[in-house]
C-alpha cells in the first residue's frame, strides 16, 4: 500500500511503485480529513481584506487606526494627482525592473491629468486689471 507523503506545498502521491485504486482514493479524499481550511462567510472575507478583524490587524500591512486608512480614501484634486503621478514616474525611472510599457502608461495618465489641470485653471479677465480692489 502506498501512503501519501506530505510535502511543504501539498500532498503528493508516490508513483514510483505500483499504485492501487485504494491509495488513489485515499489521496483524493485527503483534503476532507485535514483541518487546514476555515470556511469564511462573505462578511468575514471582506472584514479580513479591509483590515477589520484583529487577525489581520496583526500584520504590518494593515493600518491600526482609521485615521491612517483615511489617506487612501481622500479625494485628490488634479494638481495633487499630477504631483503624485510625476513622483511615481520618477520612481519607475529609478527602478531597473520597470518596463517601457509601464512608463508609457504612466506618461499617458500624466498627460490626461495635465490636461484636466489646465482645463480647471481660469484666465484672469482683463477687466479685473482696471477695477479697484
């Protein structure tokens, strides 16, 4: 009888010997005997992804307070978006692993944001130069 062996990544069936049908069935049904998986509801999954549970707050990636989390939810104006896009483009220029396609996409986004910044700016009316302030 061939016994399934436990590898770090998954259970493997040793096929170096003749394998009978019972060993294959045991190997296929091994997941049902392991206590490796926890059944989560949709709310549990959302809570863990959004750092709402204590378990996920123990990880360094999750902010500990709502104030830290607000930074990602604030609405940026076009000028701030342009500054951050240019900073990201500078970062990608420094990285050896960034591809030209990634840089091109970011340059296109920067152009779109610049256009929006220019559209939001208003030219000073010539009348305002002649009126008392």
